[in-house]
C-alpha cells in the first residue's frame, strides 16, 4: 500500500511545496500527487523536481490535470506535450485527465468519436515517453459508469490508456466498487479515496462547489466515517492487486484528517498482511 497526499487538498492554504513535502515525510506518506496548476507554477523554479522531492524520500505519484479534449488538435497536442514534460520533471509516468465534460448518456455519437480520436492521439504522444494517461472515473464524463468506461477503453484500444479509480464516484454511479474493480482491474493504475456522509450530499463534490473557497463542505467526512465502506473496499482491493492511492480531502482540518485516515489505512493493511502470513 502506497499513500500519497494531494496538493489540491491545500489549494486554499498558505503552504509552500517544501512545507508540504516536510509534513508528508514526517507523516510517512510515500508520495505527493501534484495538481496540474501547481506543477505548472513550480516549473518556474527549476530547483523543484523529482530529485528535490526524492530528498524527502517521496515521489510524485501522479500529476492531475485537465487536458482540453474539446480544443483543436494543435492546442491539444501542445497541452499534452507540456503535461508530458511536467511528468518527466517530476519523475512520474501517470498523468490524469477527465474524459470529456458531458455524461455518457448525453454525449452524442459524434462527440464521443471525437473524444476517442483525441485520446488516441494523446496516448500515442505519451507512449514516446513511456507515460500513461489515466482517465478518472467521474460524473458528467464518459467514465461516469463502468460500462461506458470499459467501452471507452476498448474504443481507444491503446496500452497507454489507464484508469484512476475514484472509489466514491464509482459508488455514486450505483454499483459496488469491489465489483467494479474486478471488471476494471487490468486498467487501474491509481486510486482516489474520499467519502461522504450520505448520498444526498454528493453535490458537495461538484466542481463549481468543491474548488470554490466559499463552497460548502457539508457532508465531507473522514474516510472511515462515511456511508461508503472503505474497510471492506481496501481489504478487497489489497487481495486483488497492489494499491497506490491518494487521499483526496477537500474539507477543513486538512492535516489532521489526512493523518488520521492514513494511520487507519496502514493499520488495516498491516492487519491483512498478518492474516495472510498466519
């Protein structure tokens, strides 16, 4: 089990990347997931890179960005190469994006074909650098359901296309995350962990709200205090595959919540490991 802290969790906090790295090291995280805008801004100072981060015994687990699949080819390829360069600077081969901006049900056949074509182009570009494009399972995208996600993976049909498995959003789609993982497991390279107090609070994670400094945080709860059973999911996931996950927390008391969640996950992983040995 490898755990990362997301820099997006500190988007409204006055912390430097050095302060976050020091804290992550002390709290026994293995990596940092860099928000795309943070990676782009840090590029202005070449002293920050994979070598700098490794001095804290950390790596960059993933860069989470938003490639403009709707823009003309020249702009899309420029954004892809820029993101690929950031991946090389920070030493990660995992680059995350979303599969469009509409749900699978409302996306027209023509728009879906366009997204598939653009994803193929991106994957061919990233393949040159031995990098992977991870599509996040997320509402209002073409990966909002397991069937649509599997269809998209089949349509693009490229080994550089993988999945960032957001457990809560998979559950939000109405399926058991463990059942979904069984189907998507060959493509999953990373996980996002977060939880909610009840299904009727899920709108708190809508982009317009969650990125806003004054947005509501009602319903956001620590990982093991929500309606989604992470004890069962993590136990099942660890029995199937290696797990590299980021704790994606958008609420208050960031450090306290992340530290507590990480401690509980490690205890769960150790307990499972002891049971396997015995």
